[in-house]
C-alpha cells in the first residue's frame, strides 16, 4: 500500500522517540486511532499519529492531563489534530484545572517492558526508591515519566548493571535536585510578585525542569566524550600520516626507491593489475591517501570485484575526510559479498563519523556495530592466515583508538599476546621490499598495542615494549613520545 498519508510503525518511532510498546499501549487505551492492517504482523498508521503522540506528551507535561481526559478530548474531535489544537488553545484555562498526572497501574507497566520482568522485580525497584509510585485504591500506580525511567533501568539491568547501582545514582540525583532547587528558590526572591502566582510558578518550574534535564545530559555527554580518547589514538598525526614507522626507517628499507620502480613499470603498462596492487600497498605504507584513492579506483575500473581494492578505496576516502562517501561505499561492498577488510574499514569509518558529531549515544551505537563487524571479519578470514592476522590487528587497534569510559571495550590481553607472538615468529627472508616493510610495521603496531593494554593494567614491565619499538625504529616519534612519558611517570 503506497499512500503518503500512511506510514509504518518504524517511522512513528523515529519521529516521536517513543517505544513500540508505548504505541501499542496507546492503541489499547484508544488514545490513537487503529491502524490499517496490511498482513498478520504488519500495519500502516495515519501520518497524523505522529502529531497525536506529540500532543499526548505535550498535554501530559504542560497541561497535566490524565490519559482518560486525553482520550475523551481526542474522541470528541475525531482524532483531528487541527481541531484538537484549537480546542486546547480555547479551553486551556479549564484544562489546567484538571492537574492530574497520567498514572499507569503497575500491572500494566509490565506490558510496556520487553521482555517483561517479574512482578517482584518491579516491587523491588519501587522499594529501593529508584522510581516513585503512588497508591490509589490499594493499587500501585506509576506516572508515564516514571515508566520511561523504569524502562531505562530495565534496559540497564539487562545490559549488566545492578539495581543497587541505580539506587545509589537515584539518591545522588535526589540530593543534587534539592541543592539545585534551593539555589533556584534563592534567586526567585528578586523577582517582582505577581497576582497570578500559580501560572508563574508552573511556568518557572517547567523552565527549571527543562534546564536541569538538558544541562545534566550535556554534562554527562561532555564527560563521556572527554574520557573517550585514550593513548591508543596516536597512530595518525594531525595530517593523517602514520606516526610510525618513521620516514627515516621507510627510506632505509627502500620504500621510496621501490615506489619509483613501480611507477616506471606502470609508465610502460598502466593496466598491469599486479603492479597497481604494489602501488596501492606502497601508497598505504607511505600514508599517501590521495594516491591510494586514485590507484584503488583504477584497479576497480579494471576489476570491479577486487576485494583488496574495495577496502583500500574505503580507507582512502576515510582518511581524505570524505567519511559519508566511505560509509556509503563500504556498506554497498559488504551488502554484495564477503569482504573482511571492508568490514573493518566500515567499522572505522562509522566510529570516526559518529565521533565528529559529538553525540555520545550515536558514538556508542557505532562502537557496538564496529565490534560486531570486527567479529564477523575475524570469522570470515580464518581460512586466510595472513588476512586473519591483519584483521585481528586492526580490530585490536580500533578498540584502543576509541576506548569507552565504562571500560567495556578493551582488548583481551591474551588475544594481543597471541597476535604479538604470531608476528614475532614470521620470517622476512622470502618477502619483497614491501612485504618486509609491512611486517615491520605490523610488529611495531602489535608491540605498541600490547604496551597500551599492559600499561592500562599498571604492569611495571610495560615500558620494556616501548624500548623494543625504539630498537626497531630509533627515529620513531611515537616510541620516543611513549618513552619520555614512561620516564616522567
């Protein structure tokens, strides 16, 4: 059914911010008109449902109407949004006289949580003071705001938090609210008195409530973002070139001489795929993202399904600052087939994109997806040892690049040690110049990753790993920076 006047429930949830269970609850209570069923499990809703839900929220918070009063208002005006808004504007004084908050029986609350908790769990939440309930005619009732708080607690407990943690947090917030309210009241003394005291107090309380909610959220988000970046983010310099290996080491190992040879070969045969792959690898090692981008494009022009070029193209776009292009391109790649490195690059691009928005919730969502993509990439690359090592190394470095302040995103030391030992056992005797440089680079990165993991645990032997990097590359800026910090501490 293609009709612009009807939308799926997904659109309703996105536009209003309410949960699916809340929509179903409103339908059962006749707050909303019934949807049109398109199948046994699907339905389309009038687009006015979005405004009706927004009206419910406004009438509850601003006019303090009960759900029963809202149902009566909506029914009397046949769920016509314009008619309802006009009635509210005309009848605001009489509506204000109701002053009854919407209350939901505790038994109904269980239907709003997925999966439903046990009744004694809800009783315990109320007993601990995490949410406030009211006793009406022998039944425990919760406001809709308390229900939303309860939903957050339930999701937190299912994610691993305890009720005791929420109880301590609630007590801390109660104390903070008392202090904020006292300060606000002290400031009101300077305001001129008004004959309409009740409306003035209601308006001031609404302002205080909104200010407190938004300012607390901003403070928490700022704290989260400030604690997010860890020492592991120092793999790229401000101009997006690798901090190590140093250019001195790259020069000594013959990278730039090899690059000249590759360019001469391509001058003779621009369509040589093997040589183009060498150029892409040399561009990656020298952090030349513009050249990597054009080289990957040329490979994909000749061979559109080249998995390595697809991943390189996405990485180049990312480091050239074209994050949305990188995300779109890589999403399309992984939708069309298996490509472990493309999944790794997509996770990196999503995390960087979310970080630049400054939105902590969006960044956490991106980190969760990045972790899932990395797990899939590791499984998919098991049959290719070289690719698997590269995938695992990138996954570890990514987890160190953005480490969440809750400490739930840290690499497991045993995994890093295993990878460190694997790279240590590899021989470079039969490797090309580019292969030898790649191996040295990987060893340096996995050594630094192991240092970071052990340093975060307070292991006194961790600085030895920095000295190991310094032996491999005496001119390495990152190793020198780490050694100086270690000496200072």
